C-alpha cells in the first residue's frame, strides 16, 4: 500500500525550547505557531516487504543521514512489525537550516504512513505521533494559528483561528542555507542543563502564551508583535547563555532584525522571529509585505527571500 501526504512548515510565534520528557519528546512548555502555505514537504510512503530495509530519498537523492529518525517515526505510526518502506520526500525549501523542515517532514510522514498502513488515526493522534519525532511537527497537522498545550501526560492542539481569519504574510530572509551544526534537540538539552535563565523561561511562558492568544483572537497586530519578538529573543538568550553556547545567528541575521525594527518604528506592520537557524522570518500585515520584502532583500548577505501566506494542515494528496 502506498500513500502521499503534504505538510507545510510552521513558525512559532511563542517558542518552545526544552523538553519535559526526552523519551517521549514532550515539550517543556506550550507554544503558538502559524502554519505557512508556500513552503511544503510532500512524502510518499510505499510499504514493500521485498525491500528488506527502509530506503529514503530527498528530492530524488538518497538521504541516509535522515533515515533512522524517519524510520522510527514510521514505526510509531505503522507499528515496528510493518514491512520495509520506500520513502520519497520532496521539499521545496532548504532542509535543516532553521526553516522547520523537520516539522513539515514528520507531519507529512505521519499522515502518509498511516494511510499506507491503513490505520485510521484522528488528527490529534497523528499530531501526537509526529510530535514524538519533532516537537514542532505536531503543530503542522493543523492550519492557521495553532496552540500546542501540555495537558496531563501528553500534548493537546487547538486551532485558535484558521488561515482565512487573519491573512498575515511571512517574508523569510535566507542568510545562510547550509544545514545547522547543532540540532535543536541537542541544543535544548544543553540549555535545560546549563542556562541560568532556564527556570525563569519555564515560569514566564504561560504569561506569554496568554498575551499572544489574546492578541490573535483580537487580531491585535501590535500586541502580538511585542510578545512574539520577546519570546524569540528570550529563546535565543537561552542558547547564548548555555554552556557551551549555541549561537544560531550570523551578522546578516542581526542586520535583518535591525531592518525590521526600523520598519516597525516607522509604522510598518511587521515583526521578526527566528528559530534554530540564521534565517529571519518577518511576519507582516498584508499591505506591508512588499515593502518588507524589498527592505530585507536589500540587506547585504541575504541570498534570497521567500514569501508566504498562512496555510492549511497536513493532508493526504493522492487519490484514496
Ligand atoms: O521541533 P523541534 O523539536 O526541532 O524544535 C523546534 C524549536 C523551535 O523551532 C526553535 C521553536 C518552536 O517552537 O518551533
């Protein structure tokens, strides 16, 4: 049996950083994200016992480095006693560079593997399974503005508003498309163990989540901008103050942050965020997107710009 699914990456406006359970990959804090629409990963899973072992390709080339994590994700969805699978992944943006390719990949893999195995999971169950591979992947099962909460011994996801309810734009400035040196799982553990600010980070997260949720429900761009930039800088402060420190940014990242701050000070509806990589994501009101894209593409060191709206959750895309 074979199935294909598509998922889009999501960008956290209120970040998660740190795990409360490394075995089950449960996040230490809740988070709020937006799912993008222009960027995507499409994964086909075909179970073929004759293969003997899983085979993974990324954009047509063998991808052995990513295979173990992908195989474990598919085991969780289809059972460890499943036949071997041919897994073909197509991604239209740089992989492992802080653009949330793991979120779209594992969300798409969970949906495709479930369908290929004939398993009938709810979206919440698929989110929980994808989240065990990559914490942020759980959010890509849903579209729009998504909140991930920690409840009891698991996660629970909620769509605060859908993608049509507030059509913000996201301008991504690519400052370095190479794969990052320290993955987020490793960096989170270093921060949890060594950053002097980690305890305070945990304590303050509920307040940031409340502020962002209220701002989103009220479509209050300025309030969302304030708390989202604060959450981003706080998360990166954890990595900077870890031992050894993990610095995901380069000089161009800082130039872009400054350019966004200047636009905002001039009254343009835009704010920045950045994840475990050097790319800058400028979230903006629809009428500001052109100006933001022009400004960021003129920053020395920005190799290219990707523009996106807010999109839908992971879904099967082949005929049933
Ligand atoms: O999905 P993970 O476990 O690789 O972690 C992603 C962490 C950030 O992107 C930096 C923040 C977030 O909430 O997405």
